[in-house]
């Protein structure tokens, strides 16, 4: 029986496209610090996603109801806080269909926007809405239309920094803005910047915040101490212990609170001494911090 090269070449093309979709993202050169890659499972799709600092790339394969599609996605992660990512991006792909006695091929291009919520440090749920332009060709006839597609899938994240924590520590444009504001001559602006840097847990803020412990204003020093505790950087342990002897009870109280958040066991003895502090707010903060650091009896 004579061979049918068109059929087999088409199958090989689909296999190559699938391999490209699933293998290309992890092999992309890291344009920035790589945060890791993940495997996504949706209905009815499987994908590999590769995350960089503020962008991500994904190869996706979809199969079901007589339709096979291979698509590539580019993400822009414009918002990350407390385990929630907001993103937008562009998708383009190849379609092969054999349904309702109709065979053909086509392509699709889409804009999408959505969010990714981390259920655990390794598992996330991603959902987005994508207005999609679909163009199909079958038997010499062409058609095109716009569909509104909802994509949803679960993603398991491998290696690298733990995604849920990394989401909390996102060092996006907001963090850079607050870092610059630490240099302001207005103490209220410096205090606000220190507080916000602790809130977004920007890891690159550790050194500037440590320097801010020597600020002339006690409100700024207190905000810096609190932010250092939220950052979770162990280098802040000794400087915060030193701040338990600060002349300002406001700073001493926030330093004690920060040490409790940091969980540094080196602070146990200094915090025990702080239980006898002349200021009630310091004694209360020291007791709460010790409750966090010491194991429950």
C-alpha cells in the first residue's frame, strides 16, 4: 500500500510542535534571576511554565473533543502581594481539528489577563480571561471568529525559591519607589517608605533599613525595626537586639515586636531583660515576642 506522506508529516509536525511547546520554556536563557518552573494541569490541557523576575513564558498543549492545539504564552507579572499574582499577556498557537466530520487546521492569537493564587508554597490556582481570535481552514474554506475563553489550571512549582514566599517578597516597581523614598528629607515619608517595604517584604531593602535604625527620628527608627522583622532577614537579629537598649521606648517596643516576628533565639535573654523595662509597652511587646520564640510547654 502506498504511503501517505501528508498524513505522517502532519503527525510529525504536531509531535514536534508539542515537544517545542513543552520543552522550550525551561530552556529559555534567564534574562533575570530565575524564580523557577512549574507544571500546569487544566481541563483539558498540560503546560510547562518558566518564571523570571517579572515575566514568564509558557508552552501549552490542549487536546479534547477532536481538537488539538499547541500554544505559547508570554506573561507580564504586574502585581504580586501576599500569595496573589496579577498578570496580563499574549498567547499564540496552532490548531488541528477533526470534529463533526470536519478536518482542518488553523491558528489563534489572544490577549489575556488574570490572577494566580498560591494555595500552598508549591501549589497554585491560575485563572484568566482571554478574548481569542481564531482562524480555521478546512477543505479550501476559511473562517474566523472571536471567542471569549476562560482558562483555569493548577500549577505545581519545582525548585528555586518557594513561590508563595517569593510572591510576598516581590521586588517590583513599588519596592523601588519606596527604596528611593527612604532618602527623603521628610521623616514622615521615610517612615511610610520603611513601613511599605516591610509590607511587600522586598529582600533588597534589608541594608537600607538597617542603616535607617540610626535615623534621627524615633518614628522612622521604629518603622525600620518593624520592617526588618517582617523581611525575615536573619542579619537583622543582632542590630534589633541592640535596639532593645534604645533611648526611645517606642523604638524598644517595636524592636521587641520585630524580634518576635523574626524568631531569632539569640534574642531570648535580651527579651527577658526587657520584661523589666520601665515602659509598659516594651514589657508587653517583649512578652509577646518571647511567646513566639519559645516553644510551647
